[in-house]
């Protein structure tokens, strides 16, 4: 980096990092002003870089800082300012310099840092090849069009680089070639000289015009050979030369009244170019007095908005001669084409009028040579200096050097645009104020050469605001004030900085069992505040925390919309609820994700009928309940025990007496299934009763089951056993031979069993006499024994145990005695598997002997 670039960065850091305080109000740098006066304009070798004083004005409500740059106009020197040159009229693409080598940076760095070239007048004269680092001409450059007569012809430009931002100031000198010949405004010039003119008198002639500069401009004048005159070359304070015709020998009108000479103008080119003009000399009789101007120098001012035809100034010359010799005619002398087209002079009055509009920005002053010639040919000359006054007729200009419409969110302070402001006016009209609107996270940083950098104040959040419309306003301080506005639109590009967010942290879904496969059971939803692919959410099932849960066979999720489906029918009795986690992942880089908990509750359906545990309904020999005829109303006959595999109200069971041999004798409690006597029993009541109990759940639709209960009414427990209503077998209608054989066999067997049972019954009756309940002895033979255990898992409030003696060996067995026993729950151990034929704790036990 060159020294001047370092100094510029230090200056920028020094002033833009300050926060000035005025009257207790703290402001920040977002409102800047520059001075673009004439101190650096139209002065070869001068620049704006020598800012020696800075005045800071802070306006609390406007949050503006005004910078006035006071320039000293010191000539540039040092290696910090880059100087390059090119010959005019060079073809487009001509090589100027290799910037990479000149700036001592790598070739690839030019492209990586977005290097660009910006001219002061916003015209692209140069083209940078960022790949090779070569700086080339973008068009043919005509020095005479670019700079006119100004020499040297300098084009100022800047080299801008990003990351970090740097500005290198440079100049391109357009070297002149001798591509123009001198030109005389008048091909013939008439010169009247009195014959009494003394030797050595000099007569100034009009000079020739040559657009070229330097050595290629006019360097010499010659006159054709003669015996009366020679040419003298004189210089002016403007650095130009003009010819003077010097009289070497006295003239004699009678000897030679007219002379014709050829004036030749030569430039310094190689080869030189020339132009000629004829000077016709007329020798006059004696004219005593030449005209005299009242002032040798006339100074006047004209505003640049003066209308055409306005009087600029009036010159006046007097001649003391009389007659024709005293008449004076005014004309321009040695005037350029620009002066002749801008002004016109009245030859009789000496009034100078405006012929076309003035433009201060093009020419800020004119020097007019006026000649007064009397009738005798004598002349006098004066000079008129016209100063063009600037008015505020040019609005400020904003020249954008670089601009980026997009900025990534979360980026630190970033330069968005680099631009330059200028105003062609001067003085107060050329002072400018640059600012942006308030309440925006952007600021303007002034740099060198009226350059400004539009930067972010800090990181931007696209989710808070994705678009900003920035208006850069440049206002001059003239009267009236003129302003220029430049609108920029900045979009904040998205960065994947937001993970998807579920609308709920947990979801509860309800599914009724026995559903159809692929049933849509619910949805999860997640949103992402980002945009584009960063906001596209994909849903997935996460591995379950319970390794035994077959999640993959239970549910699936649509990856695009989060819909959940049951893959198979669910069974409430097997799985009442399960939970799993779902994930939502965006498509950003890197991808961000979140998760939510989903709990699925399986709703019970009434798909199970009540199951009767007691009395057994498995088709074996029916159980018969014994009720003494002396039983009081409400006597507990038995209890129907049933369960339902469903839950909730689907498992609420109610009991109802569906059929009875004698209605009104027995009743069933609806909530616990207890069968009790409804009234006192009498002798007229039948001994055998068949009760059908309906067990119904509370589901929709309800399901039910029936239980059949046989009841025998006995006069105490010594009454012979009565045959069951269902004892008549199907074989009763068999042939008589079979019946006789069965009866004979039964008789023989009964005799044997009677004696055995009588012996056993006597022993048992003696043992249980203390319990006040007798045991019975029956005359029949031995009976197979088995135990029926009914636990209290249904609606039975407590367990019962009965020991019943039945006669066996035939299908018409009868009860002999009934003994209820309340089991000692504490003394009994837990039931072991396989004890179906033993007594069960907390159950009804029937010991069949």
C-alpha cells in the first residue's frame, strides 16, 4: 500500500470513529458534507487530497455531521500518487500499465478484491483486465477534445479495491501528437501604415490557432522576403506567442503605395505543420494622431444565466483628429473562435453584447482584445476581462462506483456501496451535504476525494426485515438549494440461522382400536423463519427410546407435510398408549433440526363380550346351588362372577335375571351379580329352579353373555338329593335293552358303594359335629371328586368356599349337604400354577366326593 493510501485510511479512521458532542447532544457520523470548490478544479497538478482543516457541525435532530474541507492546492508529490501516460489517438485496448506490478500485489488479488477504475467525470476512459492486471484504454483519446489548450492534459481517476476497502488515486496524462496544423482566422489581413511612420515601429498581427499543445503548438512565424519589414516574435502572459511586423525602412507612398506580404506560422512538430496568411499593407498620407482608449483594461462581470443580447461592457476610444481621421471603428483583435461566437461588438459604439449563453463550468473568464482604428489607419488596442459569475444552476451529482444489492444476514459491518459526489458549481454553490434517512441500520463514511462508503452498522436479521429502501440525498448549500437523490434497494439474503420450530412441544393423538391400516391419525407441523431451501422442512421419525417398541410397524410419517399414519390395526387390550419423537430438519447448510414428542392414546372399542367365570359355562356337568326352604328373604344363593376385557364404560357390567322357573322368587343385584331370594320360601314352591342371568356391559353397542344357574330347595341338608332338571339324558329314549343293562349294573354297584360310603359318612359326621353342621352319609357308592374355585375377580365382594357331597355313578346325582366356609386369607399362601384340582384361596370351592 502506498503512503498516501495509508494516510487516507488513517484520516478516515481518525474522523469517522469520532462521536462529536455539541451542546450535550451526542451524534454519529451519518450526515456528511464535502467542499467541491474550484481550488482543485482547472488547476493542473492539484488535487483534493491536501485537506488541512476539518470543521464538524452537529445537528441533534438531524443526526448529521458536516465536513468542510479547506484545500491548500499543494502540488502532488511522492510515490503515493500514481501517474501513468498514454499517447492520444491510441487504438482502443492500448496498454497503459500493469496495475498488479505497479501496486505490488498478486494478479489474482485484483479480481478477488473486485478492483475497478472510476474516473472523476464518470466516463470510462480506461478498462481494467482483472485477470492479467493490465490497464487498457477503453476508447480513442483525443487530447484536444478532452483538455483543449490546457497542457499537460491530465485525467484523474481512482482505483478502488474491496476486502479491505482501499482507494488509490491516479492520473493519466494524454500525450499530444502533432495531428493538427496551425490555422489563421483570417486568410487576409489589411494593415494601414502612415508614410511618416518611424523606423522600428512594430505592428502586432493576429496569431494563428493550433489545437495541439506543447512543442506541437505554434513555435515560430516568418514573413516573405522584403526590404521594408521583418517579423518579431513576442510572448504574452498566457504563455502564447504572437507575431509583430517591425518597420525596417521608411515608407514612401509616392514610391510604393501598397505591399503584399505572406505570413507563415510554423508548429514544433516533426515534421512541422504550417499555415499562411496574406498581409496587405496600404501606405497612407500623414495621419497625425492615433485613437486612444479611455482605459487600457476593462474589467466586468456577467452572471452565467445572462440572457443572449445582454450588454456586457462598452469600450470607448477617442481620436483628436478631425474628419475621416477622427472616426473610430471597433473590432476584435486576435480573438479565438470561442470569443467570436460568444460575444459580438458594435463597430461604431464599442458596445460588447452576449451572443450565446455563458457557462461558468465550461469557461469562467474571457479575455477580449479590442482594436480601435481611425479613418487614417492608425489603431489602438485595449483588453476586456469578463469574469463569469457562478450561479447555482447545477444540482449535485452522485456517481456510483460499486453497489451490492444483497448482503448476508448476520454479517458484521459491511460496505454495500462506494460512490462519489460532485457539484460543478463553486463556492457555496459547490458545498454539498450527503445523508440518508433516519432509523436505518446503515451509515455513511466519508473517504478521500469526495468518496463515501455506505456501510451497515452491524449484523442484520432477515427475519426481522428482509428489504431496505435507502435514499441517498445530496444537497448543495447554494441559493436556491439543489439536491439529487439516489434510491437503493438492499435485500438481506438468508442464512440458515433458525431451526424449525414445532407449533407444539408435544402432541397427543387419539386412535380408536381396530382401526383400518394406513389410517391418518394426526399431523405435526413445524415452521422455519428462514427462507428458500433454508425454510423447507423435512419430517422424520426418531429412534424410540424404548427398544422394545416396534415403532416402524406402528406408525409412519409423511416427510413433506408431517402427517402421521397408523400402519396396522391397534388393539387396546394389547397396547393402550405409546409415545415417540418426531424430528423436523431444514435443508440449509448446515442443516438445523428440532424435535417434538408425540403420544398416541388408543381408545377402547367395545369389542369384547363379558366372560362368565362362575358358574362355569363350559358344557360340563352343571353346578347346582342348594337353598334351604327356611331361608329368609335376601338369602344369598350364589353370585355370578364375570369379567370384560375392555376398559372404561365398556367394562362396566350389569346383571339382570333374564329367565326364572318361578318369577319373583329370586332376584339378581344389578351391580354385583349376587343372586338372592326375594321372599320367604314355601312348601308350594317347586324344588328345582333354573335361573338364566344376563350379563351386559355398558358399551355402544352393548355386548352381553348369559349364565345358567340351577337352584334346589331343600328341607334342611338331610333331604335326599333331587335330580337336576337337566338330568334326563338323551339316552332315556334308547331301546329298553340298554336301559335294563344300565339299571342292573347300577344296582350291583350301588350295593357295594353304599357300604363304603356309610362307613365314611359316619366317621365324617362325628368329626364335624362340633361345627353344628352335620355331614351326610349316602347309601350310594363312591363318587369322583373335583374342586371348583371361583376367585373374586369379578363383582364378587368377598370369596366363598363350599364343600358339597354329590352322589355319583349316574347322571342324576343329587346334593346331600352344603357347608359354607369363610377362608382364612392370611393363613393361605398364594396360588400356584397347576392347582386347578385343589382348593383356591378367595374362591368358591366345591369338593365333589
